[in-house]
C-alpha cells in the first residue's frame, strides 16, 4: 500500500452513521463516500467504535481506506467537549469496551432527560441502547419530542428543551483529559473535534499535556481567520491539524462536497504512516 496516500488524497475524518445520530448505515456511508470521490474516511460515531474492520474496502469497484474511529464525549470544567480517536489498524477490545460503557451511560442520561422534561409520549431507551450497542444522542430526543408533538421541529426541540443552557441533558461522567489518556493508552490517534476558540485558548495547554495530538481545524463554513488562529495554537503546542465534515446525512449536502487533501493535514498523515505502513 505504498502509494495509498498522495499529497492530493481526499479525506473526510468525521462521519456518522445511524448507530449514533446519522441517517445512513455504516455500509451506506462507505457507498456515499466513494460516490462523492473520497479516498480515506473515518467513521466516528458518538462513543461508538467503527463496526467494520479498518483497512482498504472495495466499494463499487473502487478502493476506500477506512480508519477505525469514534467521537468520545468528555467534560472539562462543566463543558462537554468531543474527542476524535482514530485507529489505522484493529481497534483494541479494551477501547471497544470503554465505548460500550459510554453508550450505556448515554442511555441512562437519556432516560434522566426524559424524566426531567416530564412530558407524555417520550419513549425510554430500548435494549440495544441499554446494552451499549447504539448511542442515544440529543438528536434522538429532539426527534422524539417532534414525534410526540411537543416541538415543531428538531431545531425547535433543541431551542426549547435541549440546549446546554437548559441543563436538562446531563453530562457524561468521563473527564476530557481522561478520555485523551485512555485513547492514547490503546494506541489511538487523538484530535479535538470542532474545538471552540475560547476553549482552545483556555485549555489547550492542559489537553496537550494529557496527550492530545491534534485539532480539527479544517471544517465546512469555517472562517479563514478562525482557521489561522487554530493553526497558530496547534503549532505553539506541537499539534497537527485534522479535517472533517461532521456529516450525518440529514441535510441535502452530499458526502464528498467537503474534502481535505493529505497535504493540508500532513502532520496527521505522518503520524498515521508511522502507526502503519501506508506510504
């Protein structure tokens, strides 16, 4: 696989399937990725490890390099933050077990949020969620609020019930720094997902000391000034950049409209290449 990655290789390192809050199955996400011209992707469901083996998959007669991944939720100073974790090879069972525990806690917090809302017609978590097979998110609760006619749309549900300011949905118990250390201990490559600039300026030193390796600084619709500021912060702490669309499949935007080329995330590619011989 010496030529698997080139400077122009097209990446998207932040995708979701219907195992968390995406619209499509994992297999369908791979098909959409190939149709959109992507060559390397990562499935990063919320607190769920990728169900299929990392490596080259032949989709519609074309090769697609799949990285194992997850988007881990953690808390720092009462702020919920998200950590992207990547595995170029087999995902360790210990990390998968951690993800299942996170998802079981997600089911518990979903049930607690239903209790706090106190409205009729909101279903409680099913057996797959309670066992940690799937990840319940705020979007699932927003959709349930719409179906029960307590909100006009998911955005209305978020505004009225599910924003952080409302305090209805509890945080998960994992500390963000703990998530970084745990991911690194299993050989995962780490990047802070959609990092808010004020949080970067306040906490990046702490997170880098805990083992954070990258910042997701290349994202759709991001201002060039913000990207430059993130790039500067990353350079100051010796971190690489990553990029991803955070695609869930619910909008009309096709997967692949946003792409990151390998030369834009060279530091990440170098770490990836050191972990497994791809180039």
